[in-house]
């Protein structure tokens, strides 16, 4: 969470900082600030509470703040309420050190007490101010320069951080450091850039460095030096970012979320094409061999949020096809219960950003236990991608809206293809089923496009139910997994209380919540479970529920039960999630629009959860 940017070079920094922050506002929008300086002037700090618009107005779009070196920050509050005082950047008492920070410093109270005894005073409630003043403390105590001061501070700080720091004595330089929080460094034409995420600098450069854990960098115009925590110089290779800068813009859509919903056919196709050649799954780019896959006796899928919901779908598909037991784990719980992990197992970590803190911690635990790890991630060079033994890159491109859509859909494709390949290797499907499954997945992009062409019906229904107080999503088997994601989409962007339930669990307590007009959405894509879910829908309708049904073409008797029905094209029921989720994404979107809410930046949420 939180977004960091920085610029040093031969142009005015403030307009570039503000433009870059606008690409990162999805990471936090409680407050924002910049710090800019010229070689011979004091650092000028400007901060504003609320959305980035306030900072634009205060600085006249950056034109009122002069200087060619600066750092910026957009905040998602963790320590201290959203306010101008708590906004970044923060300064040492004499403004010798100015810095911004993404992450959580777990021992900040202990450090704050130490610094207070050393004569420092604090004006904010943030852990960031403590970090900045700790750097200043070591800089003055040992007088060995910025890299030494930062390294000493890193050895004292417990937690996660990405830091960008300006020193009064070192004009035209930015110093950065990281542990567990994302940061990239770009260079181009005598200019250097830093950012928490790729979209912030795509406009300016595609040549980037990835700074590793417990590493420090010093940026000047067009040049970067790297150091390890022992202050020793280290070498880094430049990486070229393949994303198109235009992909990070709205492209004529009112919101990024709607743009990204419409990008799903291409994202699914691109991810499919990355590992399927002439109708054959080729995992050479993933790095998993047939011999390795044959040995997997257990699979653990670890993820958070929507990625966890992908895991729930994958559990059904993998067990059905490959006959391998699968456990799906919430990353935030996985390592805290000292899990028993089969040494012949595979731990799959699913994360759009590749920086999700809990998922990264789970990955590291699995590696400590000596278990094979596979990352399914969307961002090349991200922490999970670098640390996992093998990586399956989903080719969703940049996803800006906080509520994931296309990244979720590409993660599903990755899991389907993994299941088919594993089943082939373990000989639990024959060559005919193998070919038919690949052919069916290849047809999904066209079928998703057909659903998008009929979105006006969903828009009409969304306007009708936009004032709902409670919504329940129900389904069985894979339909329950679909319900989980549909419910999350509804609640996170419309702020309507929403829950997903395995339909058979309704009578074990939940049905007591049904009253006249309660919206219940039944998902019925699994033909073997269709009649049972219809029965559950009849139960809630008899208690006053207003029903929406979501099913495949051909199941027309649902209209005798549901008040409104959405149909999706028929497909192999194991892959139905890829189609069924699209109307639920659209429903959540249109309900949010009807309620006049900020679809792309829902309150209290950030795109990448890089802190625990």
C-alpha cells in the first residue's frame, strides 16, 4: 500500500512527480505530498489531505515548486489518521533528512522512545517519521555518509519498508532502500526515476532496475549505484518492461475497471498463448518438467482476496482432473499455524502484484521447508517472481482498478492449464480429453466477448437493485467459488453488505437473515448440482427473497424460479468460472456507478497489500 515516486535529472521534478503519483493513486489516497529541491536551495515540502487533486491545486500542477530532484508519496493510512500532518514526506527536526516510506515499521515505538531520549521531537503519529529521524541520527552520529546511515537504520528497523530519502548535504541525489515492499528504478536520457509500481514510470522509460531486499541505491541524473546492507557496491542488470504505456490509460472508458473488464478476452488469450503451442501445453517458460510434476503428491495453493478465490476454483479443477489432493490456504493464516507440508508437495503462490506481503511470507516459509514453489504472478521481476523456484506469468498487463478483473481471469487460465498438464503427466486423462480441454479453453475469449456484448441487461438490473442493503450469493461446488468472487466484487466497490454461501449451508443458520426483498443471487453452472441449487433458491424465495439466477444457456426452467436471469455460453463445467464471473463483475460495477461511488478507488482499500 502507499505509492512512492522519485525523480532526479535535467527536468523540473514536481510535474513529473505529480504525474507519476496519479498513476499510483490506486495504492493510497488518504493524502499526498512531494519534496523538491534545487542544488543550492532548501527542500520544499508540500502536502495535502485527501485525493491527489488537492496537491495538484496547491502546487499549480507542480509548476509552483521548482527543482530538478524530488520525491513524492500517496498515502494509505496505517499509523495515524489521514491528515496533512501525517502525510509524507517527513523531515528530521532540522530538515537535514527528508523521506517517504511504504510499509510498516513494527518496532517504531521502541525506536521513537530511543530517539526522543536523544533529543528528537515528533509531530506526527506515523512510523515513517521515526524512520526518517533514525537515518538522521546515524548520519550525524557516525558521519560516514548517507549509505552508512541508511544501512545502520535498516539493521535496527523491524518490518517492511521501501524508503526514498533526500539529504541536505547531498543535493541532486536520491537514496533508496527496501525490504519486502516494492520499488523499481528507471533510467532514461540523463534522468532517473523511482516508483512503487511499473505504471508510474512507463511514460518516461521502460529500462528499469529491480532493487533487492536489504539493498540500497543512490540515484543521480541517469545513473544508479547499488549497495548491499554491508555498504559494498553491487552490480545490477537493466530489465526492459514490455507493457505498453497506453495500456495504463483509460482508453475512452469511464473507469479503469470497465476498461479492464473489456480487456479480459485479450488477457485470457495472451496468457493461453504463452504456454500453448500448436494445441500442446509447453511449460518450458514456467520451468516445471514432467519428471518434477509426476512427483507432486500434494498441492498447496496460498493466496489472498480474489487470488484466494482463484485457488478455491483451482482446488476443484486440479482434484477432478489430476487426482492430486489440494489444500487452499489464506496467506495471512498459513505461516501462523506451523503448517505440515509434504516434502514432495508443490506450494503455489498466486498474486497479481507479486508483492503481496502475506503471500510473500508464505512463499519464504515454503522455501525454508525445502518444498518446491511456483509463483503465478502478473508483474515481471516482482518479489514473488524473483524468489519462487518457478514462475507462471499471467499476461494481463497493468491493472489499475483496485477491484481485480482481468488479473483474476488470467490466474484462472494459468490454473486450468496447470491442471490439464498435471493430469496428462500423471495419466489421469487420455489424449482425447487433453485435446478437448485445450480446445475448450481456447474458445473462452470469444465466449467472454459475447457476454460483454449483452451487458446492458445487467446494467438495467443493477439500477433496479442498487439500493439493496444485503446481498447473498449462493452456489455449490465450483459455483460456490464463483459466488465468493461475485460477493467480493459487490461489497468492495458498492459498499453493500454481501456474503457468499455454499447453498447447502443456508438452512444451517443463514436463512434466518432472509426477509422480504433480500437479493439472493444463485449461481448454477454445474449441471450435476443444478437441481439442488434450484431447490435452495426456492427455499429463500418462499421467505421473501428477490432472486437473480446465473446459468448456462439451455437451463431455461430457472425462469420459473428466478425474477431475473443471466445466461452465459455453455462450456466444460470445470472452466465455467471464466464465463460466470464476468456478469458478476459487471453487476458490481454497475451497482457502484448507480450509487455514485468511485469505482476505481473504493474507500479504505489499496491495490497492492504490501503490508501485513
